């Protein structure tokens, strides 16, 4: 009788584990589909740069892209921008681009760019930038918010709050290993 109970218990545990595995795969599949749709929506956008020139985000498709949502009035955003610039300078020749999507006016973003000698592409999204970052997983609407999109258009990483250069470099190493 004990052998039968053990057999039934092992069978029940195996069934629960299998169901959990299937459930996790379904959940991941939905999350991947949402991320892919959000990345496609991002690349379909055209936003102005601080000088007013319209910049289609599709120009950065097909390569790894770090998208940083920021604002000049956000202290952690201001602190991390020089780090983003350095990492961009370091990795640009390897096919990576880092862009900043500003949640503010063109005049304030232009002033920040000029004051801090930022050369990475900065775009002006204004308040709409909050909904764009939400689609990419920033449900809290917190700044800064950074997303790594792989060359194939998949969201590979995301971070709420200030990202450190070491963390970003780790993301990029992992993305290269995954073919992103």
C-alpha cells in the first residue's frame, strides 16, 4: 500500500510540475509577443531631435539598440547620461547605438545636450514618451528607464532606475552571446 501511495504522490508531483512548466511557457510566450509588438511599435515611430529634424526610429533597426527614457529634470537621468555617452562611444564601432528619448521639451533637451556635450542621438517625445516606455514594460512610469532591444527586434533587457556602465556592458556581452 505504501508503494502505491508513493507512486501516486510522485505521479501527482510530476503532473503539477508539468502543468507549471506549460503555464510558464505560455506566460513567456505572451510576454515575448507583447515585447515584440512593443519593439515593432517603437521602430514605427518618428520623433524629432532637439533641432526639430524628424528621426525615424527604424533607422536603428537590425542592430542592438539601447533606448534610455530620461528627462533633464530627473537627477538620476542627468547622472547616467555621461555614462551612456561613454558606453556608446566604446561600443558604436561594434554596431550598437544608444538613444535617449526625452520626456521634456525640445528646448530643454537641446540645452542639456549642449551643456553636457552629448553626441548620442537624443529625441524629443514629451509626455508621449511615458506611454512609449509603458509599452516597453515601464508600468510604473519611472525615470530613467532603459531597454536593450536586440538586432532581431526582441526586448532583451530592461531596467527601472539608473543604469551603471558595468551593468550595461554586461547586458551587451550577454546580448552578443544570444546573437542580439
